[in-house]
């Protein structure tokens, strides 16, 4: 059974940095794509409005945030990517220190 998660994150509010961030996401490194799929994420979409990002993840039964975190911590290329992305990202209001993507609560479904 698949689960869906919605997450939010802000970008630094700078048009040049936002354009660079989008360019990176037009050609995500193969190692990053592989790490996403290996973690049990079957589909991932990211949307942007101004400097606010919204991510939808569809995951299978093998996925957990804990497992993904452990895998990422052990993967040097993922750590390199995450460090690079911090140039463009900033924590959303209400996030814990050092927290990037924040899980959103579903409040409506049709």
C-alpha cells in the first residue's frame, strides 16, 4: 500500500539563487535519483510559488523517514548534494533548527 506525504520548505528569496536551484533540479545528480528510489520513494514532485516549495512523495511499504535519514547519512554524494542545496534553502517558519523539509498535515480530502 502506498502512502503520500506533503512537505514544505522555503528558498532564499533571491531570484538568481531560485533560478540556480531550479537548474539543479532539471538535472538532478544520478546518485541522488538512485538514493530516492532505493529508499522506497516511488514518485516525487516539487512545486514552487515564489520562494515556497511544496513536495509530494508517494512511497511504498519499504519507506521510512528514519531509514532514509540513515541511508543519506551514509552516502557521501547525498551529503554533498544536501550541503550544496543549503545555499538555496532556508528553514520554513516553525521548523526545528537544522530541519529542511517539514511534513505538512492533511486537513482536507475530496
